[in-house]
């Protein structure tokens, strides 16, 4: 097998659980250049998912705190059912797509509705980066400062109060990223 | 040794830039004077918004910046991504560094991205692939390239050369320097039960331009884990000292990506490297 084919097979084995299960069966042994290093390939596959989840978890830090073990379970579920993103912004895209996945779970009633505002709050800077936007505005159902405080102090949104809030996001001029200001409307 | 290697200036003891240390570095915390140069992760500035590029401009006012790329995938047999290369070339041109760096690895194949550095087989075919891809990169990036040795959890099927021979052939065929990662060398040697002494005796140390070093973790089974998240271990210091005696790097970069400590603690490690390099006569 030439290097081109062996690299393609390595990538498929590392990224696709279905490909791994098929090629590590006795019947197709001769098709699999990596048959003798099955344990290492499986370890690589686990480590790739952990790495992705670690990066997404750092980006969606409030969401991770809030969901705890559910974050890990849902990320694995999401990763199993979607293709890994591509390109320079792939980690940002991964975070945005995972947040969209969680938003659908909120819709299905699996998580509290206030999680949607947390997800919005954590992904707006990513969208601004990718679209090179210097300003973004959103309406939230909850004040983002209160959401942050609740998650950090209680790890829960149980006592959240609804407060329609207008939020303005701006790009900083001094290399400090994105900043937001909240304006409660009620 | 190629003539261009001798023309690379001595840089000293440097640091891999991480945003939490931005204010200390740009604000010139008194301790920042211990940093001779910075390495920036090139990918963080490709296609980046204005504020991120402003960060780069501010850093550039104080330090020589070495761009370190992650995802060019110079080991991919299908060739490299021209779009990524063009963006990288633009960044390198802006920074005008004495050299830039990438990894001796592949990160993509078959139109898919691993998001991780995967090893190459130690083979003649892999030497040719890297040389061909580096040649393509050189068409748009004039500055010299140095390539980093990575950690390998497995030896790729198809390997038929000793690692030291493979490294020598790649550096010669691609005409590039070596970014010798001290910690990666230590981890591979321990995890695969190889002799570091024998490796150093046979490795093309005359190609070393820069060092990387970082702390590692240990698994319950005793394997070393390249987690970029710990203080520099004594074994790394010992190996660094040995390498500084045997090779002539122009600089060394401390990396740290997890459990970032206070700037002062990091400066202690940068300071120690400066001292080791001085004692070995590598820099002032």
C-alpha cells in the first residue's frame, strides 16, 4: 500500500467508529494495514475525541460547568452523529455546531430553556470571529451577568429569573477580544 | 551543513506566546526582560479578525516573533492545501522572522482533518513526500523552514529506516533545519524503550536550529504523556543540558498549553534555560 492510501486509511480508522469496527474484524484483516496496531489506533481515536471535547469545553466553559457529566455524554453523541469540521476555524465551528446540537436538546425538553441563552452568549464571539463582525446585538430572555453568576456559584439554572435583555457585543480595539454590555428591558 | 543555517541569528531563551500572558509581555512586566523572543502559533492568526492581528502588531514591537504552524501537513502524500499555505505565507511575510517552523507529521488525508499531528513512516517514500511539499512551501515562503520531531504513540507500518537516518534524509532532501523538541524525544525514548544516548550519537544534530521543551505527565502505567501542562521535569532539564552541549541551537522555546501558571513561574523556567544556554556557550 502506498503512503497516500495508508494515510487515508489511518485517518478513516482514527475518525470513523464504523470503519474501525469493520476493518478490525478477522474477515477483512488483509485490507487493513493497521491491523497489528489496533490498540494504538483505538487509543488515537479516543484521544482525538477527548482533544476536540477539551477544546470545545474550554470555549463553552459555562455550558460545560452547567451540564457536568452530561456535557461529555452529549459531546460523544454529537461526535458520533456528525462529521468533524474542517479548515482554519474548525474548532470554532465544532463549538458552534455542538451548541446547535444542544439547543435542539433544549427544544426537546432535555435541558432548561435558559441554557439557550448560555449557548448564545458563548457562541456569539465565535460567530463574530468567523464572520469578522465588529458588532453584534441580541435579545436574551435572561441577563447574561446573572446567568454567569448562577452557573459559577451554583452550577445550576434552577433559580434563574426571566428578564428580557438587549445585549451588545463589540470587538475591542486593543487586542483584548470581544466585550458585551447588557441592557435589561423589563 | 548548508550555508543558510550559519546565517540564522542567535535568539536565546524564549517563550511560546499564550494570551493570558499578553499583558505581562506587552506591558513589559519587569520579568518579561527574561524573554529573548516569542514563538506564536501561526494558525491563531490566519484569517483572524482585526483585534487579534492588533495583538500580533503589539507583540512584534517588543519581540522577534517566530511563526510556528500546526496544520500545513507537510507529510501528506496528496500534497498540501494551497489556500492554507497562501495565508501562512502572508503571515510569515508580515512577521519577517529569521525562520519559521512546522512539524514532521501529517494532519490530513483524503479530504479529512485529524486535528492532531500523526507520525510518518520512516521510509524513503515519506522523505520524498516531505521534500516535495516543502519545495512547494518554499515557492511562496522565502524564510528558512525548520521541522519539529513529534511524539509517536505508534510506529507507522511501512517504516524501514532508523529514525535518525529518516530525520537526516528529510532535512537534507528538504534542505531545512531541525526544531528539536527535547520533551518529545524524551517521551518517545521512554515509551518505546529506546536509548537517548544512541539516538543523539546518530542524529543529525548539526541541523538543529531551535529547541522546544515542556513538562509532561505520567500515566498510571508509567507512560509519559505529552500534555503540555506541567512544570519542566528534572529529566527534561537534564536532557536539555546534554543537548545544549552537543548541538548549537540559536534559541529554545518553552511551551505550555494546560494549567497555565503565573507569569513569574514561567519566567523562572525561561531564566533557567537562558542560564543553561550561557553555560554551554550557546547565547549570552
